[in-house]
C-alpha cells in the first residue's frame, strides 16, 4: 500500500508532530512490559550471585535468588522469564547426561519459580552446549556435529523441562527435525499444552560472545557453530526455516540476534503472521551498556529506543537482558 501524500502545503507532516498530544495520537508502535522476556543465568550454591564481567548489570544467581528474581519480574509485569544454566566443569561430559537430569540447575529453577511466582511463564533453552565438554550444541563424533542422535537427546532434555513445569520450551540448537520430534514426544507424554518457541532463524553470530562467558562455554568451545547456525548473509533461508518449524509444530518463532537482523523479523512477520520474537542478545546488550558507562549514550533512552525497534519490525516481543530495567522505567 502506497501512503497518500498531497502536495505541500496541503500536507505538512510536521503538523502532527507539534505537540505531545498529537504525537501520542500518531504513535504507531508501543513497548509495554508485556513485550518482554527476561533471560536469567542460574548457578549452583545458595543465596549468592556473581557478576558477568562482559555484561555489566547482569549476574548469575543461585536457584533461591532466581526465585526472588521471578517474584520481582512478576511485580514488574514481565510475563516470562527464560533460564540459562551455568554448569560446573564436572557436569560437562561427552554424553551430556546432565542435560536431562530432572534435578539439574534449570529444572530446579523451574520448580522454584513455579512455587513462588505461578503467574510467570517459564521458558527454557534446549541445546547441549552448557553440558557438553566441547561447548557445542550437539554431540561431536569424529569432529562432526551429528544431527539425529543430538535430536534424541534434545527430546529427553525438553521432556525433563516440561516435567519440571516449563511453559515454553526454547530449542536453540538449530538441529534439523528437532521441533517435530519434540512436539511428538510432548503429545505422547501428556504435555499437550507446553508451547515451543523455536529459535528458528538463529545466525552464527559473534554477538553471542558475552553470553558464552556468562554460561562458561567460551573456553570450552572448540571451533565454530557454522555447520548448524545460519550464515549471516542469508535471508530467504530464514523463511524456509520458519515454514519448516511451523509445519513441525512450533507455536512461536524467533530471530536471533535482534538489532542486526530486524530485516529478518519484518520478513518473517509479513510472510507468516505468526507470533514472532527476537532475541536482543548479549553482545547487543554489552554494546549499549559499555557506551552508556562511558557517558557516550543515554542509557535509558537508547534502551527504550532499541526495544521499540523490535516492535516496529513486527515482533510480538523480545528476549532482553534489559527487561527488569525497562519494566521499572515504564512503571515510573
Ligand atoms: C546456546 C545459546 C546461545 C545463546 C542462547 N542460547 C549461544 C550460542 O548459540 O552459542 C546466546 C544468547 C546471547 O548471546 O545472549 N545454544
């Protein structure tokens, strides 16, 4: 649709920008706490937290502190929290068995949140990297990241999370066939109402650097993730992946990273009209925090403007480490 613009001076677009009232009437997009999913890092121990050096303002929390954070999120009107584990070196093995341990950090955190903040939707991450001795999202055999055996393990991992009470499963591994396998298993095990937010268009990005520090995977990772994550040069492939994941039973899809891939968000939303999310990843957060700490950018304004960009690009919501700060700001 082409917008109609009468010639000047019949049209003076500044007329509608002249006062706060007219600007408010003209606003096309809004950000509210409803749009936010808050990623948090859980670690072993009790009543403790440690800062993540490359993500100023972000901490790893023990399970009890995660529960407190969920209560805070609930009071701020944040609808969902997403759990990532910082696994001790001893629990990282070649067979990744800790990934489907019903008492691993993630599953304990799910139950702890459900006990104290039942209104919050709990999202998880499904991938083997926090449990894998070599830092990859899948099993490695003779230097190859193998697909089908990995999918079987991811299904076990997802079922354990559903069993613990997760509302939203987030497969972030980029193996082929994992959404269908997971959906089939959820249906047959009585978890018909567990939703899947697929990391559908996940790019092999250097913007994940600080996250890999946060979960302790940087040192472990051997090689790169280019054989399973997407090539940053691709756009049409994202639409094929979205179509594939929807056919396999995904309820929601995600584009990741966020700000450098807003064009993909818009294409996905326009092409499919399905619930579309973006992940404003660790590197995006770190860039803004670093510039703000130097006094180069206005933290609050840039944070909110960055969140608005996702709404404008067609996203229904965004995973962001800014979630509590943004929600607090919006609460006033
Ligand atoms: C693990 C996973 C990653 C992120 C979310 N899940 C890292 C990776 O794929 O290497 C990145 C999140 C961020 O950078 O904030 N599969």
